[in-house]
C-alpha cells in the first residue's frame, strides 16, 4: 500500500540547480569541480547501473511523503533527463550556442504518469538513455568540450559544465532513493 497518493502532483521544484557547478551539493555530496570531463560518461554509466536494483524494489511506487517522488517517479525523471540532455548535447554539437527549448519536469511527470509506468521498462529505458548520451560524451574531442549552449533563463553552459550539471541530477536522485 503506497504511503501517499501516487497520483497527486507535487509542488514544482523552482530551484535553479546551476549552483552545483560552483559548490558541492550539501544533500548528496556531489562536487562538480572534482569531476574531470573524461570521467563523466563512466560515472553516468555507473550511476545508471544502480537504478535497476532500485526499480526492482518492493516499494518502488511508494512516495515516502507528500512532497517526495517515489523511486519509480525518480527513475522516470532520470531517464527523461538523460534523453533531454542527449538532445541538448546534439544541439550544442550541431549549432553555435543553441538556445534550448524549455522543459517542465513537473508537467512531464504528470503528463507521462510516472507513477504508473512499468518499472522494468523504465529500468531498461534508463540504461539505454544513459548508453546513448555516454557514447556521445565519449566521442567528443578536446575542442568540442568547449562548445556552448544556453537555457532560456540565461544559464550558459560549455559542454564541460553541461556534463557536470547533468551528472549531478542522477547522482542526487540516486541518493534520494537510497538514503
């Protein structure tokens, strides 16, 4: 029996998480400054490899409290973040300083009914999404790591900062579901 209503939308996360590029995350301990660009793909792959066990858990659909996603919802989010960042990475490689389309992660969670998805499918899809974006990172040359892109809120990234920013998301959410 779920601890709370899994269908209830959560309050949107209005934080600008780009601060994790400047200082360690006090919640999960991630320190972007300590991540070399060539480590990103390996660390993303290792993180993705931990999600199938989380998504196979008996309480995968249970929210621990009304303000926190279930492990399944976090897994769906991580999968979608990996997919989105691959799209944005391709834009950064194909265009000069692209502006990314907005993405409302909270609306996506509701529209895609994260809490009702099949955990085995989410697990498979998360691993596949990680493999795609990691393979793309692994194929970058030294100059490509300096290409840029930007969000509509003004946040600017090089591929180096973009990769570190991406890595924080699955690291943080794995911490959320395993603490």
